[in-house]
C-alpha cells in the first residue's frame, strides 16, 4: 500500500459526456495534485434516466463520475434533482471507500453543493476538508445567492472548512465582501506544460495574427470594445487579423457587429471552440494573445499564451495584474479602445522583442504542474490530523 496522502475531491463542475470542457481547470488541478497524492475525484451529473457509475483513470488520477436521472425544471423537479444528486454522491463515496479506503482529507471545488459531501465526511469520520473556489460570480458586485438560506448554508460550510483557496487575491477579497470569512490561500490555476509548448522552428515568428480566446459574453469578455479598437487599427493598417476563437451567448451579435463595422473577414475572423489540445496550434500561429475583460478570476488563456512563448495584451484589472508583468505583455485601461488599438499596433510591430524562453520560464515557475501540485500537497499536510 502507498503511504501517499489520500484525497477525495468533489466538484460542482467537471468534464463529462455532456460537456467535455466544463470544469477542465478542476481536472487540471486534480492531475497536478495526483503526481504527489492519491486523488479520487467524485462528480455526479445529470444524464438520461438511470443511475450509472463510471470509473476511469487518467495518469495517476482516479475519476468516479455518477450519472443520475434528469429532472424537470419546475419547483418539485429541482427538489428531486437535489435528492438524486446526493444519492449519486453517496454511490460515488461508497465505491471510493470500498476500493481506496477512507481519505485523509477532502477537497471541495466550487460552492455550494460540492461542499456538502465533504462536510458529511467531516461530521461522520472527522475528516478535514478545504475548499477551492474558481467562480467569477463574486466579482460583479451582485448578490448571487438564491436566498438567505443559501447564503447561510454557504457561510456555514465555509466556516467549517480548514481554509479556502482561490486563484487570485482579487477573488478572495470579493468572496470576503460577500461575508464568506475564512483563511484564504492563493494557489493559481495550472497549465499542462506538455500541451502548451513553445512553437516549433518552422512556425513564423513574424505573425500578424492577434488571438482572442473566450466565451463571447459582452458583460465580461468585452468583445464590443475589442472590435471598436480593431476598427480604429484597421483605419490605419490592413496587414493584420484578429482571430476570435470561441463560442458564447453573444457570438451572433459579435459577428453582426463586425459586419456592420465593415471589418472584412481578412481583418476579423471567428472560429468555434476547439479541444484544449488544439489551442496551442492557434497560439503558435499568432503574435500575441488579447484579453480585454472587465472581470476575471485569473485569465487562464494569458498563462497558456506565456507557456507557448507568446506575449499578451490585457486589461488593467486586479486579477490580471497578479498574473501578468511588464516584462511579458502590455496593460491597457478599460473602456479605452483607442489605447487598445495602440497596444495592438505596438504588439504587431514588436512582439518579436519578447524572448519566448523567458515567457515560458516565468509561467512554469508559477503555473506548472510541479509548482501547483506541490502547493496543494503542502496545504494538505498542514491540515491533516489537526
């Protein structure tokens, strides 16, 4: 038997047959931790009309996904959904206990429902748990809890955890402003350095493609001002392309706006979502990454760009300031499309001045699997057997 720390990990979001990209950042965390600990990920999800437990293994990560029957979206259907979800959690925990034994610690991702099984194991077996939050909902200033009871339950579960980890100080501060008081530890998202690599030498170093990757949502991803800046730049030069990679609620509006602004397909191109392992090819063909969001928890695509040796243009907001420095990109104040156009022009002319190896080395030290996995391991060791 191994003497590694044993972790039961629960997550509200995780890749399933319904959506292979949902919560892939949680899976990346789990894979990084699994290089140092025995990690069993338990995730229930709605699918068809029966319960079905699915076990899989990726590298050293054990995944237990439990499909549970779909429920209708009326009031009683929501209650039934909660019942079925926790029945699925119980099935997953029972399977994990039978095959791996009791955990040393539990790790819940994304409030609130994923914390309940961790709390139940704490009450029954005195197993400690930590929480990791990724959700940007806290950053908008809106009150996101569905009811006072929802808020009370969330506060209670947070108070019983050993600590909460977030990917940025900005997110931690926003959660505390919602009354979620606890010890906060900053551990960033992780990037797979074996997927996001430096480009091969046959890739042009003089690309005039500016890459934007997001779910196109005007409230957060600010694609309207990106297009406004592109129109300003297009009035000055025509030898570049803005490639907007991703789908989202506003994609049709973005396409229509580009047409209304008479931005030709040579200037603005749209591309649908692609699997994670195909994203590096798009980054390699670009001169830089552009993310002009109004709010971010961290800005993962910026880090992925650095791993690929490409500099970035980013909005000058708190979470991104924690991620990007003056040596690896250009900050632009929000709601200044003329300044954004200047930054885009600057990068088209000078992206080659950024040494790819330096960009990658910076990212590896902070966001590589070894760095992030070790940070979580040290956190687990701190709270086990207290």
